[in-house]
C-alpha cells in the first residue's frame, strides 16, 4: 500500500490485513479516484469488480460502510476497499459504473437494500423491492425484523405491485422472462409501451 498512500496521502485513512486479505479504508471524497487508480495503474490492475456491498453496524455511532471487492485477474490478487459514510448525513457516493460496467446491478442492490445513492449511476432504481416499496431499506440495522407495516398491509402492497411495469423489453428478454409473459403484455411491450400496468 505504500504506492497508494504516496499517491493519495491522507485520503488513504488506514489499511490492515484480516484473514489474509488486505483491506484499505479511503475517504468518500476521493474514493472514485482511488478506485480508478487501482484499476488502471500498471502494477495494480485491479480490473475485475467482484462485488459492491455495504455494512451497517448496530452501533449508531459507527458509520455505514460501502465495500468494494476487487480482483486483479492477471496478478491473482484481491483487495477490499471500504468507504465510511456518516449515517447522520447524506448517504451518497460516486458511482463506479464508468469504471466497471458490472457495477450496474450491484450498486442498484446496495441502493435498494441500504438506501445509498450512487451519484452518476445511469439507472438507479430498486432492483429487489418494487419501486413503491415504502418500508425503508431492509438490510439497515434500524429496519424492524418484521418490517414497519402489518403482515396484511405488506401482503396488500406486494399484491398491488406490478414489477413488470418497471422493466424494459431488453431487461425482460435478458432474464428470459419475456416468453413467459401473457400475450397481451408481450404485444404492448413490443410496441414500446412502458409502465402500462401502473
């Protein structure tokens, strides 16, 4: 990590080795720059984004962390990069979609489950829960085990949701779901209609 620290100075807050894996903590303001440097710099070349996730600790004083799991395919090396976000402030961080296209759905999942906004993401919307899901962010520690609403209300909302209305024909085709849709829905999608079930 000396090269990273010499390049970014105090933006590299600390690093440690845990269970044989190097973990680097970087500031949110420079996280995108650090990740771009790790991806593109000869000798680093962390060219594969394995995962993007987040960690919320039960302790309200501890920050919520965005976690990037990187791999250098050529060097067969792994690196975990963590960025702390203050839970009392705006939970925002710059998207890395421009660096790794594979961040697309990974960032959407973190947005959906933790409520972190990835600034610059081309299509940031819920991916697991429906768009009108109003109970909050299920993987946050302040989320009640049984949810905020009664079981009856949760069931009513789930049955009233129309997830197909939020996906394009391309997304449905990729998921092989297009052929399983009712014929009238296929016809409307083929005409380019979106959101017809709202």
